[in-house]
């Protein structure tokens, strides 16, 4: 059913069931948000998206208010602007003023809105820090609830995307805060350390411990790549600074996974710069020198070589074994860290090239 509404004096056609925010964004009309995210259930907690609806006594939260036929909306009326500024002031009164050293500076949505609306800490001052920084022993997620604005994005991301229900809201009034489980540690609350809560946090309340204080968003270049840990094909952004990967962030445009990543995809990148990592193929020295296989002497030593040489040695060895002992003397074990397409090619190599059905997958172990 098509509805006719007006936003900021512009006649617009909308569909029944759409929210004011959805319709506005479809038509390029910007309404600020903090607690809202397109991947999560809208809750109307932060009251930043309030708009002025004709014949309504109170301002309406655009993210949760459905449109109706004949609705007239003002997104930037005087009382709307006043309400948003007051809300931002109250948030800043409970928020540390440490933007100069905060990792989220430059990507903090609260900071952006304070700038857009030219709002500062209220004259009656800030209430200061109430919680210990880095208060949770989780090895991957850094928690600083002094910067929490109670938007509940972390609660929704954990419940709706990761389906773990680690985060919740406890206590009331000024003591209200986000807690893990029954106000315990994240790991005790069955956290999988996926970092979904970090990805959706609009401030610096939740951040990545491994990349903390190593570089801000504007200091890194992002390289889109595919995760190496399994065949699902999740895509992610490698954050690179001075030629070194310092972190991983979700890529919202990823076709397979969107913002979602597992603990390995988000935090399992430190192997890349490990000093023991192999970056070139190695073969036994006797294979290069044409000697006999022997565990004695220098012939058994590993030697760096190029890919062409290593692959040629492998192909010749497989061919020699197949010709002398038959194709069923060869077995192929594929990897869960390969893409599905790569495992399919290994299947063709085993059955059509080598001529054996001896192929298995390491996940069976």
C-alpha cells in the first residue's frame, strides 16, 4: 500500500510499514542516529533521530515510528535541534574528554555529531570516569565503559548476529550500565571473542585490544581481502600502517558475511608478521643437487627455492610414484583453510589427473 507523506515540505510516496528514517534515507534526507544500525533491530534508545510530526505532542523517534498516510514531518525544526543538542550535552557530561588520545577519534559517531551540532560539555561540567579502563580480561576486546553511551548496539549485535546473548543492561537510573552475563567477565558469560560488539560500537567503549594505540582510522590504509581460515569466503579489511598489518575491521559491503567475522578472521592476523612464517617454498637440498635421499649430512637440510622449481619437483615426484606404484599409491589431503573452489580443483587433480579416489579433507580429523 502506497502512502503519501511530506518530509521537510517535500511530497514523498512511502510504503506501509516503513519507518520515518527508512523513507527519509531512501530519498536522501539525512536524519542523525546513534543507536540505530541497519543490521540491527531499531530501538529508539538514543533519541538523536527525533523528528517533529504535525499534530503530535511529543517528538517522535524516526527509527521506530512508522509512517502513515498524510503524515507531515519536519526533520530540523527548532525544537528538534534543541532536543538533539540537549541529548548530546547529557551524553558528553558522562563521557571522558580524552579525544586527543582515544583510538576512536576520527571514527567516533558521538564526536561527529557533537561537531555537526557544535555541542560541548555542559557548563555544569563532566561527571568524570566511573569505571576502570580495560576492565575485562578478554584477550581480544578492550572494554572502557566510561565511553559507553548505552546505545545497546553491542547487546543487539551479540544477540541477533552472533546469537550469544553475552551483553545485557543492568541496574537502573544513573547506575545503569552494560554488563556481560550477570555482571561478570565476558569469557565467563560465554563470549566467543568474535568482536561483533566492537564492530558495531559507535564510540570507543569497545575496541580491539590487539590494535589499541597502534593507529587510528585516518592513519591506516585498508586493503580488502578474503579470510584465510576456512572456505566460507568472508571478506574483511586489513588495516595497514607503515607496511604492517595492525588490525582487521569488518567490511559492510562484503557479500558473504557483511559486518560479521569470527574470532579467527578478526583477530588471527598476527601470524603474518611472525618471524617463523615461511614466505618462500623450501625443499630438501638433495632434491636440488640430484643426490640420493638420506637423513645424514647436509642433503637433508631445507633450502629456499622459487615456486617454479618447487612445483616442478613435486610434479615429477608424483608422476614417478604413479608410474612405478600406480595411482592408488598416492593420497591427497586438502585443507579447510582453502576456498571451496580450491578444494574442488584438488578433487579434480586427484581423480582426473592422478587417477585416484584417495582424497580427504583435514576437517575430518
